[in-house]
C-alpha cells in the first residue's frame, strides 16, 4: 500500500513539474512579444541561456586566467580583477563564475545560477548609484585602510551602495 502511495506522489510531482515547465515556456514566448527585457527574464526562468557564454571559476586556476580567457570584445575595467577577488574571498562557495551575454555584457553568476550585471556602463551620480546600482557600483567607494582623521569627500560612503538582487540571492535563504 505504501509503495502505491509513493508512486502516486511521484507521478503527481512529475505532472506538476511538466506543467510548470510548459507554463514557463509559454510565459517566455508571451514575454518575447511584449519586451526584450521581460523575454530574457522569462527565458532564464524557463531554463534558456539566451546566447550567454559561461566562464566558471572552477574551470580556471585563478581569476587572472579566467579573465585572460574572456573574448577580446568584453570590456574589462582595470578594477575588475580586484572586485572579483574580493567577491570570491567574501563569498567563496557562492560565486560560480562569469557570463557574457550575446551583446558582450559581463554578468556574475552565483552558485544558485542567478546572474547579476557587473557594470551597466553608465557614469552615475552618488544618488544614481544608490537608486540603480550594479555590482561595479558597490565598489565605487573603497573602505579606508586607516581611520580617516580629516574631512571625508562629499558622498563618500563605502558599503552603502548595494545591489539588492545580489544580496537577496546571497542572503535570501538565510533566516537572519
């Protein structure tokens, strides 16, 4: 009796999974007709890659070798290496690699397969960095190595700029 019940539960779970996958596929098609941004999001939810090429840290001996493997058309700001090293040091089990979109944008991929835009390429005011941050913006103001005794520059506020989707992906499953 218990075996029949387990089989019935497994069949129900598979049916639910198939329904969700089918719905996600329809959602991706509908979103593609509505807007490119929504289409990309829906395609990701449906398991598509959207022409994104992954570069996983586990496949390279160092950050430097991964960066050297990136295609030449991918812009690599001078600070990228340091930013990646800081993220890997802070979140070693959560940072999976980089992805490059078909249009050459660089994304950070987390272990949960979520992707986060590294740099949107825009020059931003302090207010814009707070309102519309990307990962690169989080590193705009570096923490001083010593206790500053003089007057700090206007809008100097290390750690205040945060990419909410990134931190939700990192800490979202945490109860505290």
